[in-house]
């Protein structure tokens, strides 16, 4: 319409203007096509937490399209010796797998909802920009799959979770449908002085609150399906009092033979997510040398924290170089949640003890006077 009116006024100018518009639109379509379509594609093999998929800390080459596959698995999982949950999971683990890309890579997800499931599912990526974090574009009913792509423009650690609408959002999240993605700066992580910092190991700790109903006698109820469990569980959820707060899906998932490991002198990156409640990780006997508060890698990391904070719906990265051997407890420092609800893990660290840093000057004896 604008062109028509303008053309009546001056046909010559119109021709020039429309040529310019065609040229500009041409550039726009070229730059769009050069977005994801022209880039190399790689497939990332996702692994169950606390491990991370194979990745480069400093990106090699330019942006890529990173293809991943998440399959929704509804199944019963044991949370504690006396408690089971009808879990809803991404790829069968609680939390879902950690995804690792670099800033300005594209994440191309195939989300699969097998026909054996009963509910509709989707995914909201906090790392993405756009309506509902992709929630509307990724809704899949049982028997469907969808391919969805977003550009990871912001560096940091971010939660992803199922968000199918209404009460189903918290129900799916507290049934296990959450995980995290780490979007590394292309030139790697930087310390507080802006110097490249590399980690020797990285672990993903996904904290999960469960709301498992009990019988009047105090025994945890066990259900045949998520649909059957839903009514009672939602009544429990409304009280805001979890029955369990655990790391990686179950009490003891990161202790004993499943403990995290490290050596003295190794820098370990702890990635901790909580999709629903606040948390406050603390490494007993250690620290966080660096903490990227709010999970943002755009900001300088804070230094030398004793306990760091995870606002609900966030994933946070903390780095620590172990300086002493031993079995360290990594806990939610609401110690009731750690000890009585289950939010505790172990890091077994090998190496030489440094007496200068800590020693028992004399062993316990009877009080002398
Ligand atoms: Cu879901």
C-alpha cells in the first residue's frame, strides 16, 4: 500500500525504492539462511548425570548445530528404601541429562514421547529466547515426536523442564522432568580476573523435591501409574512440604560406590540445578573458589564462597580445586534437608594430606585439670 501511494507520486523513486527493498530483503534472507542452515552439524550423545557429555571447554571453530535427542520415559523409580515415585523423566534419569554447547551454537532437539506414555509433554529451555522457552512449539502427545531448534545466545547454566500447562507444570517438574544445559563462552570460562580457567572434571547435581503421599500409618504410598498418583500427590504438593529432597533422583544416588571422585590439585566444576525450590549447596571441608551466581557466565565469578545459592528455577556453576584428600560431603546446607530428607552427596578425594592446612596437634586425652 505504501509503495502504491508512493508510486503514484513518483514512479521513478518507487522503482529505486523497491529495488532497494528487494536488495535488503535479499540480504535478510541470505543472513537467515546462513543462520543454522549453513552450519556444521554434530550429534551430542547425552549421558546420565552426574556425568557430562564429551565436550570442548574452548570451542573449536565457529558455531555449530548441536543435535540432541530426549525421550520421555514415564516409569516407577525408587527414591529411598521405603519410597517409590511414579516418575516422569527425560531419557530415564532424574534429573535429565546435562547438555553442553557453546554460545551461539544452535541446539536442535528431537523430543520423543513414546506411545506407551499417558501424558502430553514438552520442554521449556530457560537458555532460549522466545515464547514459553519453546514450550508451545514442543508439545508432543503419546506416540509423537517433534524437532525444535533454538540459538543459545546467552552463556551460562540454565534449567530446562517440562511445562505442559496448568497444574501439570509443577506435577511434571516434581515428578522428575527437569535438567540443565551449560552454554560455555566460546573462549572458555574466565576467573574473576578474566583469565581462562579450565576444569579437570565436571559433575552435574540435580536436586529434586518429591511429594510422595503417605498412608495414615505413615507408610509411603505406591501407585500403579502417574495418572493414578496425581490426585494424592497434588494434595501433598499444595502443602509445600516435600517428603524427600534428593540429589540425582534418589537418596544415596551420589554416595558410596556412586560418589563423585577427584584428586588433590584437580579443579572440579559442580553444576547444581533446582527447578522448583531454592537450595544452598555447601562442600563440607572445602569451598567454592569461583561461583557464577545465577548461573551466568557473562558476569565475573564471585570468589571463595562457603555456601552458594540456587534460586528455584536456576542452575549454578561453582569451581573448587581440592587441596586435601578425604571424603567430602556435598550438601544442601539446610541440614535438615541434607540429613533427614536426603540432599547429600560425597566426593572421594585422593592425594597427600597437608598438615600445614590442618592437623590434630595432640590426640584426645583425659581432661588434665
Ligand atoms: Cu511432562
